C-alpha cells in the first residue's frame, strides 16, 4: 500500500484539475460539475442513507449471483477437468455460449424471470459462471502429470487426489477466474438495474441523470468506483491468504 | 513393513560385497514396452528379464534414451508394460502397489508447494495409515530430523533450496516405510556439493532401514559410489549389457572411496561401455 502513493497522488491531481476546469468553465459545468459540488451532494446521500439504500440491493445481487456461480462452476469445472468424456461433451457448448455478452441475455431473462431480483441475480450468475468455469477446468487440466503420478505412487484414492492434489494445484487459476468474475458481476448488475427495475445503484445513477441531478449522478458513479476498489482489495486479501504458499522471495 | 530376521542379517553384512543374492523382491519377466512415436512403433524393451534381491542398492545406467526411467516406471506400476510381467514380493504388479514409492527426478514438480515441509511429510504418513494427531506429528518430526531439516519444518517449499526440497520429497517417501524406494535421477538437478551430501544421506538411510533402493542415474560415478550392484542397459530395445557387483566396502566415503583404485576400475569399465554406445548412436561423432 505504501508504494502506491504516486497513484493516489495522480487521482488527487486529476480531481483537482477537474475542479479547476469546471470552476473556470473550461468544461461544461452542467455536465461536469465541480468535484467539490459532487462531494457535497455525495456526503448527504451517503450520510442520509440514500446511497446505502441503493447499494444494498446491488450488493445482494452481485454476491448472490457470484456465489451461485462459484458453487456451480467450481464442481463442474473439476468434473470437466478430470473426466475427459464430460470435457469433450461440454467444452464446445461452453466455447459457443461464452463469447455472448451476458447483457445480451437480459431481454430473455426479463421475459422469463420478470424485472425483479431473480432476473438480476440470474444475469450476474451467468456472467460470473464462465470465467470461473474456464479457469477451473483449465487449471485442472494444467496440473503437472508428475503431481498426479505422485498421488498414484502414494496409492491415494481418486477422490482424495482430487481434494488433496488437483484442487490445491488448480487453486491459483480458480482464484483468477473468481477475481475476473467479481469485476464482471459489478458491471452486469449495474447494467441490469439500468435496464429494468426501481432499485440499486445502477438505477440511482440513471434516475439522477433523468431528473438532471448531475452531481448526484456522479456521486453514484464515484461510489461504484470505490465499491469496485474495495471488492477487489478484499478479494486480494482472501486470495493472498489462500495462496500464501506462492511466495516470490526466499525468507531466511 | 515386516522386518524379518533375514532382512536384518542382510543389512548386517553391509560391509561385504554382494547382498543381492538373497531373496528376490522384484522380478521383471519378459517385459515388453512399445511406444507409438509419430506413428511409428518404438520398442524400448523386447523381452527383458531380471531379478532384484531384497535389500540391494541397485543402480540402472545406460546410454541416454535407453529406457532406464521407463524400466523404473514399469516396475513402479505407474506405467503398464505392453507385454510381460513384473512381480513384487511374489505378486504381479497391476498399478502402483503398496510398499513401493517412486521418487521423481523433477522434485520441484513432485513436492506439494501448498504444504509446509511438515505437511508434505505428513501426506506420506496419511497415505499409509491414520495415527492420532500427536503421534503423527512426532513421527513426522522424526523424519524431518532423519533428512536433516529440523528448524525448517514450517517452511513452504518456495522458501527452500533445491537440495532441501529433494530431502522433503525423500522424507515424504521414507515415512511410508516402503520395502522399495524407486529413485529416478533424484540428484541430477542439484549442484555438485549438494549431490555429494545427498548421496551420503541416502547411503546412511539405506544402511539403517530395511529397504531396497532402485536408482536410475546417468552418472556412472554416482552409480559406483552408491550401489552394491549395477545394471548397464544397452540401446533400445534394451537388454542387460552388464550386471556388475560393486564389492567396495561400506560405509563408503566421498573422498576415500572415490580415491580407491577399484572404484576407478569399475568406473572405467562401465563408463567406456556406455560412452562407446553413445558415440555409435551419434552420426559423424
């Protein structure tokens, strides 16, 4: 964290430049109100609970969809990675469905599930599914044959090998998939909220734009930035805990 | 593992020459192995037979690509022969049997990087039996000490040198108390000094535990220094070209033993045999 201060300094400078440019009307102050004005409308929105009230449904959709994806994709990926016939059966369909942007499913999801939470959780789930699935079976298939043979020479069962060798060996790859998915979850949840429904931070941003409360709109956008940063920060902590064995330097 | 009195007696004679004339522990009978390489059949073995005596330290040497490692894999049950059979303690091998542990050349790929030294060794123990936590811990610590890693038991592999990682892998194998340790060029990837130290370690272990070691190496000096018997394979399809009892006295010493005239005699004889074959295999050499 300590070494990142130049980056944070740059953020501060950019905000300052925005502030100055807006105050001097170098940029349109209606579309880009001064940062100080955004901050003053942000703080009451946060303190007054408005942002929080919009954030909670978004967070719920993000984490419910993500958690569902984890629960489905990891076991499925382990099976695909270890059983060749299942892999050959499911890999083509995965490769076909994966490139379709998950926001393209929103109209279908609305038809089937309506505009409520179910639809949004489902879309987030679908978006999170593929990065985790691909990285799980990719990680499993990439496990070194020597590790597999090590399990065999010690005579452990296939199930034990899966749990004690294949899963931990594939964990770095699985974690990468999860991290990618979390980022996508945030995007998709916001898009879904903008398209349909009447709650959530995505809805809030669009709503503020429609009634020309531009500072509040930016307050919502900045909130998303902070949220994304915090989610990634927390995930890196979790990842670091589970992968602490992947050190890079020799301690003496 | 059962330590029969006979075993102990064999070990007791360790200063004498050929210990391999005891009971047969492994028998390779008419083994064939054919690989398909670029749609042509490569015959590595075509009817190889050999008997390995209990308690021996047998090294397998030969020109590169002759199938030394393949032979070890076939004996371990990790690979299946195309024909013929391998017997271990009188039983036909069909998959990796209990009582035999394979130590891979690529120790960095065989060690579990997500487990500490102690947990790696614990894996070996847990694969054989389940002991109460306290007892299991003590037993693991015993093997940590055996390979000289005390003080490092809570280190992760990335924090260890190559030689130390190889010690972990050896301890993880030994804690299973195998009858046979199969070692595939285990010291080829460590520096010369570390190798010399690990060679002494494995000799110490072999002379204290009732264990048979099959050791594949491309290093003739190493084979002569360690073994009481050396099998030299010919080019594929490989047969046993030489089968030499190395009757140098144990315990062997890196400096004294290597200085002996008879050490050099064995070395010269085996080296020239392999070297000439290597040269034959290279056009315009």
